[in-house]
């Protein structure tokens, strides 16, 4: 393993980018959060519909679904809006967000309601999917807590928190929370989603160059777990501020 060096943005290998949650960013949703992870900024809104999709009607349980998009000038080069069908990457990320957040709420306790999550990337500098999950959990918890305060949902409907972070092998050593420059040059890119009680929801890992060994995987998972513990603390501070 080569000698560890300070990263290009000055961080240690085990250091998150500055993470900030601005709650109630938009007035109209049940929960709204602007999440900033370094230079990546995502607007996460949660609204509640008093119905479920037709295929779920009559079961007495609720549903949660997510949408994800990148604004045209969220990257250095303008990307056109996806008006002629969603790209494969967009579909994959929205399904990931939905799977992650369904682990954070007991759908059997919310009645025949749908929790709709919208994630719009305002500025992208790596980790947009993990930022979306982190911001969406805060917005979801705020929305569910509001419904609980109104007597519409039991407090137990909200399950242990969920958070996500990227890790990767960069220049031969494990780094936490990759920005775009690191992500685009990493030997391995890993996205990890976990619950507060230490269970995995998803691990997405790709060797961009050479295959990686179990030792590297373990190092990245340990680093991801450390980062997620830090994110969970910041999420709770934002929810209950």
C-alpha cells in the first residue's frame, strides 16, 4: 500500500466533504431539504398522496417511490433534459433511492398513502446518488413526523435512519466520499447504503481498471461505515433542530 497523501481538495482519505442540510427549503412539500455534500447540491422534496398505485389498492398498505433528475446546467457541460425517455443511469438511480428509503419507513403503518420523493440535482461534483439518499431521508423523516404530530401516523412508522456514501480506491488506497475528479480516476468506485443499526441496503461496486481483492473491499466497507455513522449524526441534528 503506498504512503497516504492529502487529497487534492486537502482532505484526509477518511474525511467526508462538508455536509449541510437546509430544511424547509421549499414551502409546499411535506418535507423539503437542500443537501450539500461538498460542491454537490441536491434538492429533495417529499409529498404525500392520499392514494396508492392501482396495483396496490385495497391492500391497506402504503407505497414509496422516488424520482431523480439532473438539471441541464448541473454539470460543466449542459446536458439536455430527458424529455424523450429516461436514460438507464437515471432509472437505476431513482430505483436505488426508492429501495433505500423504503427501508426507512414501515409501509404497513401508513395506510393507503404514497410517499413521493423528488431529487433534483442542482450542481454535480460526484456522489449525487448518495447525496440524494441522505437528503431524502431527512425530508422523509420531517414529512412522517408532521403526519405523526397530526395524529395521522404512529411514531413507529419511521424505522431506523438510512444514509449513504461513496468510497473508492484512489492511487492505491481507500478514500471516503469521492468528488468528481476522484470518482472519474478511481481504480474502484463503491456506493454503500446502510441503516443506523448497521445493516446493508445496497453495495454497488465496480472495478474501473484492475480487479480488486477482499482486503481492499474490506477497507472500503469499513471506511463507508465510519462515514455513514458521521452522516447519521448530522441527519438527526437537521431533523430535530
